[in-house]
C-alpha cells in the first residue's frame, strides 16, 4: 500500500513509500532523515514507533496515539499535540518548545511529587567519584546538602540545568560499570521542574544526599 505523508500547511508530499502501515511509513521517513516539518499526522496510530531524532517541527499530531513511542531527541517545536496520547513515550532530549495542546497532568505521573507533604526521596546516578555522568559540575557526598541557583524550571525542557535526579529504574537503565546510585532527600518546594512525559528524570533546586544504594545487589537481579 502506498502511504503519502503530506504537509497540513500546503498539502505538499513530504515522504511517500509502499509499506504495510502509516506507522511503518513514518518510521521509514525518520530513518531516511526526511523533513517532516508540518506533517499532517492527525489521529495517526504511532504506538511504539521508533522516531528518535525525528524532525517534526510544526507537525499536526492532534489526536495521534504516541503511546510508548521513542521520541528521544525529536524536534517537536511548535507541534500540535492536542489530544495526543503520550503515555509511556520517551521524550528525553526532545524539543517541546512552543508545542501546543499538551496536558502535562495526563502524561506525567511524577507530578504526584508536587503534592507530597514532608520529605521525599529519589535517586542520583553518579560516577565512582560522585560526579553526575552527563553534565558533571558537582561532586556529591553522603551527608552533604547541595543547591543550584539557576535550575531550569521549564517543564518542556527534558534535560536542563539543576540537580538532575530520577526514579530508581531510570538510574539502573543508565547505569554502567563503576557508577553509583545515591539516595537524595528533598521537599516538593525544592522541585525545579518535572519534564512533560518524563521517563523518570526531573530537576531540583536543592537536596541532601542521605545514603547510597547497594548497586551490586541491584544489578544481579
């Protein structure tokens, strides 16, 4: 079957291919580096689609099913995501600036942290020397408190400045030999941003390192 992905702006064909489904057509377009800016994908069933790094700037994805889709690094600047299902989608590093129609509460389970009273605990992945493996800058030690003045509060920014912490499963997914997993403590007021549809990572203004997980026990499971 021939599938044509067209622009919602002027009807121009952005990509066409003979395949079994629209999902496969979109995946092939991304694989071939097609410019899908302004693509009309309203109501498209893209569940579980691999769209890493896709150029979907200004695309119309209204009502699309993107549940479980891999959208890491995708350019969704100005995209229309009204009514789209983003549950379980991996939006790590995706550009959501100017994106329209997103309801964070429907796609971001970790927003529950904002309603927690008292102290909350999460996890911080660090190298053997206690430094964050991706951006670095701070050496974390058990028993010490840390504060970042310019933490990014934009929830459409998946990875910004601040003390980046996460759920335990996220840390274990990114873990490699020699890394450690620290336990951090904070309050809801200390949260800088919980990115929209985050896969488990969020940012803090401040926290205290209160312990460390037994990583050897965890990685054997």
